[in-house]
């Protein structure tokens, strides 16, 4: 089962059926997604996910709305008469591209959570967090997506918008934001799993960055050492080594004896130890002399 399906399974099992007003808002969430259509006098919701359909089934039963469920290919299709919604004015208004009758400030927090939960169940998905972070909910139009986006910003949860062929979507790609929205809609176990994967993933990425950095530094050190040794060998071959002063001779011999040592390590092995910059200066001086010799 996918990570997204696991989340929907968890949410579908939430026992939130005591507050009928919240149930209506969750139903609204379903109805404003791109998986819902009004055909003549019927509202139809289609999905491949059994948890989506099971939850919607419970919502309709609790509200005493008669409905039927059919299979069309691999899709569950649940349909009911639009007439049943006459008493739920907000549902009709939202579905027909009007704003909520209540202003966001007047909507109770549990109703907002129910609304977003219904939207996520209706047409939301989350990528496996082992890959790229991505959560998206697709709505039937821009107006409905904007309502959800604006309301959630009151709770410091921020989505980006995208116009798709299949509808208008809200999406986020930040791990921390995804955890916040999952917690907001009641998927607490999924949040823990998501965070566990996220911590392991980020730790692994940090280790990889450190290893890559150390490897790059090692390659740089080895490459520089090879050039330094070549310069020293050239001076010896051309009988120019004896013309170097004692400090250059000493560092040159140490480099030949310790081809893998860093500049700091070489500096500590000198009779009179010097720092990295001192060693670097001496070796660069040797390479300059060798370069001049090559030009002759």
C-alpha cells in the first residue's frame, strides 16, 4: 500500500461523527474536489481508493442522505440526489462557485479541519517521503482552491497554486509543511512515520554531503601532492635541488616521504613546526622554481 493510502486509511477511521456540523463540512470538502461531478440532478463522486469511499459512505449515512454505490471499471462511484442538500446551503454555494456563507473567522476550527480533511480524502495525495516531498489536493475550480488556501493561511499552513488540466490544485513540497497539514487533518500516526522517514533521510543526506566534501578535499590534496612531488623530482633530476635553502629542502624531503599527508601534518613534522600557510608557501616556492626550470 502506498504512503498516501496509509494516510487515507488512518483518516477514514477517525471517529468524528458526533458533531453533525463538522460532518457537513467534511462532506463539503469532498464535493469541492475534482473527483465530484453534478450530472443533471445527481451528485457523483468517483475514486479508486476504498478508504475514500468508505468514509464518504459514513458521512452520508450519518446525515441520512440516501445514496447508491456502483463499480465502473476500477472506480467506486457513489451518487445521490442533489435535492438532499437543500438544507445544507453552504454546500450548494461552494459547489456553485460562491464563497462560504461564513467568513473564515466565524468557522469553528473543527469545521475547518473537517473541510480540509474531506478535501484531502476527496482528491489529495502524498508522495512517499523517501523520495521528493510532495502533497497535493486537486479541486474542481480555482475559487474553491482559493477558499481552502486562504483559510489555511490563518493557521500558518501555506500552499502554492497550480492550474492543471484536471482541475485547480494546491500543493506543497516542504517536509515541515506537509507534517503540519497531516497533523491538522488528524493523521497523527502518519505524521510520526513521515517525520521518522524525514529525519533518517536528512541524516543520510547530511552524511553524504560530508563524505562528498571530504572526498573532494582528499582528491584536491592528492592532486596537489602529486604536482609537488613531480616538481621536487624535477629539481633533483636537473641537479637544482642542492641550490634550495634548508627550509625548502626540509619540506621537500618530508613531502617525498609522506605523499599522503596534509599540509598541517607536514608542518608538524618540521624541526621547527609551522602552520598550514607556512608549508603551503614553501611548497609553492618549490613549484615556482620547477616551473621556471621547465621554461628554459
